[in-house]
């Protein structure tokens, strides 16, 4: 085979493989086709294909669409929610880096949805180079979702990230705040108390026990 023929043959193989990959990406996911109307399924599938083409996680987009279908949301609203998630994934990668794993990107997108400032997400990345950010971003979004003021949650996560705090402490923070809120503490007070309890040098403080049915101090 001459040099030109080899080049042409190789190019044909590459283009053929690309065409197969594009065809696979364009094939409607059967879960979407089964749960959404045809137009909405096509719209979501197009977003899924864009995610794959951009090397972004695609499964979270499908799961968001299926969640919307389970809740009975109209198709156009489901497609809009999936498109918004794809935009947050793009933003997340720009903030925490192309080397970030899928779990980190999804966690960052969740933090942005919870209202975390983009500068704070970027600062967490800058203060923890080379470390997996999944746990601290998930905890940050969860705290805000439970009613902890965003500024308080961000301040604690950023401070502990700068200090090199391990994931176990972030998880302990979330468990403690959750238990305290379930026991009746306001979110802001629960957050402040747990941060103090977990501060370096502070005496060990047990995680508040959630009340059981029938408890509560009544007659």
C-alpha cells in the first residue's frame, strides 16, 4: 500500500469510527423515550449528546429528566431544567478545572444550584490543589439546603479548606448540623454550635441525637 493510500485508508477508519460514535450518542436513550413525550425526549437527548461531545457527565442529565418525569413536570420544564444543569456543569469545569472527576463536577454544579457564589467554588479549588472536592462541595450545598445562611456555610467550608481539613470533619459537620436541626435548633445556631465544637482544640462534642417518635418532653 502506497503512502497516500495508507493515509486515505486511515482517514476513512477514523471518520468511520467518529460516525459510529456520533450515531451512538444520537441514539435516543430508551429511558427518556419511555418516560417523556417525543419532543421533550428529543430535546433532552440533544443535550445529552452535547454533554458527551464536550466530555461532560451525561448520566446526571438523564437522571434529572427522569426525576422531572416522576414528579409530573411538563416536558418543556424538564428540558429547561436539564439545559440549566448542563450549563452548570460547564461552569463547574471552568471553575474547578478540566482534570476534575465526574463526581466533583456534579457536586460543584449542585453547589451552584444551591446558590454558592462562583468565586467561592473557585476559591475552594485554589485552596485544595490536587484534592478531591466532592465531599466539601456536597456538604456545602446540603448545609444551605437545610437553611444554614449561605455566607455562614461558605465561610466555614472555605476556612477549613484553607487549613487542609479532612473530609471526615466536613462529614461530621453535616451530621451534627442535621441532627441539631432535627432536634429543634435553628439552622444558623446549629451551624455555629457545630463549628465551635469541631474547632481545633475544642473538647469533643457528641453529635446531638435526633428525637424518636413520642419523645419531646410533653406530658
